[in-house]
């Protein structure tokens, strides 16, 4: 009787997860496998797919200098965004942890961009950074300085897009850090205070170790998010000036939907997939060295 009950519960369990498994297979696993197979073909939609083996990967690494420029741009974007994002969101979380009047308003104001469409957000900031009549240059000129061609300057375009991406994503990471900070038992802070620890020592020896799982999670999702950036680049710079803001996902879009080289675009997509997987594995393996609570 007990065994039959367990078997019945098992089938009910399978039944409940069946819609999820079907959806995963149709909308995620199927397209991934199809895209992987496409990466070994020469296919442009208007002609039949032709199997070419590893030629797309060979072309990418030996005959496409724009691929390396794109990889460097993506790396540059990630190296600026990730550390600034973590430091800033942690600082904001510590600031907004305090119970001061109007704190709910500030928390809402910082989180609102997270639920705003990335396209709408990018369009608004594109107008703000316009060269001739943009809000930022207008203010700069009122102060007596010369405005900049923010989105048309080779050295400024990526930092500007990073800034816009940073402002949009602050709220999510801040909420994660805020929840982690509120979970730190007060007795540790009281013990540190009795021992005469300074604020910096308390932060370094109590706060950081206790919220290290949250830092680990924020680090992973921020790195993955920075490697997948597309909407801001598409709307604000279109990859320009020149190819100075080409990043991986934008380059995949260009190859697939402008050059109609779906096979080559799929091969770039799988290189990006491999890079994200390797970075995640490295962080996952290394978490035991610096993440508190891990055994």
C-alpha cells in the first residue's frame, strides 16, 4: 500500500513537471540543438543549407579580424561594468539599509529602471546624449563648456553605453544585496563593537564574509548579462561609430539578419555560449575559496 502510494505520487510529480519539460524541449533545447547543427553549415535562407564542417569556426579564428575586435569590445564592456556595478550596488544597499525618512521612495526610484523596457530606456538616454540638442550637452554648454559627441566618439561610445546599462540594472543587484545585508545576524556586529573593531574592519571581517553568497550570485549574473548585452547597443549606437561598439550578440545579429549568414552567426553564438560556460564553471569551482557558508 505504501509502495503504491509512493508510485502514485511519483506519477503525479511527473505529470506536474510535464508542461515545463515540453516547453523546455520545444522552446529552448530544440532551438539550441538546431542552432548547433546550423553552425556547421553554410546557410543564407535563400539557398539550401550546405554542410561545411568546421569551416565557420576556422573562418572566425583565422580570417575574421572583426571577430577579435568584437571580443575585445565585449571584454572592455564587461571589465568596466562588472566591478563598478558590484561596488555601486553594494554601497547603495548599505546606504538604503538605514531606516531614514523617505527611504521607500529612494528604493523605488532606484528599482524602477529594472522594470522599464530596455528599448524605451535606451531611446530616452539616446536623446539625453545627443550631440546637438541633447540634455547633457545643453547643461554643459550652459555651464560654459563645450559638449561632446558622446555616441560618435570612438573612446566615449562604450563607456556611455556601460553607464546607461549600469543605471538600468542597479536596482536588481541592490535588492539582492539589501536582502543579504538584512540577513546578517546583529550579534556579530555587537561582538565586533565590543571588541573595538573599526567600521572598515567590521565590514571586511563580518559583512563581506556573511554576504559572500550574494556577491557570488551577483557576480555571475552580472558577467553573463554584460556578455549578452544587445538592446542598448542596437538602439544607441548601432555598433558604431564604425565598429567600435560591436559586441558579441550585436555581431551575431548583424551576421544573421543583415548578412543572412545564419551558419556563421550560429558558430559565433556557440563560441559565446562556450565562453559563458567556462567563466561560470571557473567561478563555481572557485566559490569554495571565498564564499562563506560553502562546505
